[in-house]
C-alpha cells in the first residue's frame, strides 16, 4: 500500500502498511472522509507529525490521545493548533509550565510546528477523528500503528519521552528507561494540571538530558 509519509518513516514502518489491520483502517478512514461528515485533520495533515520530524531527527516524544475535534483546530500535531485558532486550555497550561520552568515567556500562538522542526515527535495515539465526537476513531487500528511507531523510536537511544497522563504512560511500555529519559506527570488538562503537571520541570529536564548526550536542546 502506498502511504504518503516522510521517507525515513516509510522505510521503518513499511511492513505495517501491508498488514491486514492497516488495510482495514485505511478503508475505514477513507470511507469516513467520503461520507460527507467532517473528519479532522485534513487528509494531507494526517501524517504531519512524521513529515515535520523525520525518524533520525527525533529527540523528544510527546504523546496525545486523539486529534482536536472542533473546526479549525487539528493539523496533525498533538496539542497544536494553527493561528488564528485560540490556544486550547491544555496548551495554555503547557505554556505556563514552560514559562515557570525556563523563566521566559513562551510563544503566544498555538502552532507547535517549530517544536517538530527541532526533533519533537508530537504523536497522537489516534490520527483521525469525526467532528464534535472525541475518540470516535478509537479502536479502528490507529493504536496498533502508533504502538509500532513507539517501538520503532524505542530502538534508538537517548530520546526523551514526555508522558502526561495515564494514557500516554501506557503507550511507552516498550521504552527502556536505562537507555532513554522517561518523564511522567498528570495531564496538562485544566482538570488535572494542578495535581502535578505544574512544577514538573519536564522542559528543563529534557534539555539538560539532551545537552548531556551531545544533542542540541529544544527551543521551547
């Protein structure tokens, strides 16, 4: 099956695209887009996280659950929205922690492409969603695919995994903590951020680890 995804990922994940689950997933997603319902993100952005961050560039992995499901939000990077869409509440809290942790203001827009360009894989566990229906494409095969993505990245050493909330933490069961930095806290959602996301210092810890292993820190 010909999947339009950045070449290094295509080489690493090529076996997945011919698996029966991925063929069924592709049929389902194509049918959803053709149904006349609004599906997010736009088809060209489904693999945006991979296209902006080739496999050999990955320094940090951040895992979200599924794409934003309201108009004008999702563009293929977890937690990220394109201007002029207002910055969503979880991302507002992420920016607050960056400012507190690093002692400088963060950007004022919601587009995290500049993180991806620096080697941050902004991966949702599910890569598509029906409008106004959170988790509507859960259980269709995306999770199997993104598990394969994590396994692929886990073959590399000295990667930082920033795992916010129990869902993301389960996703990294394949990662060797002796060869990588695994940072865990509650989710930055307004429902949980005050229970340990604020003050987690993940951004400074990530940069210290990267620098200690000869990698350029991220400009958060």
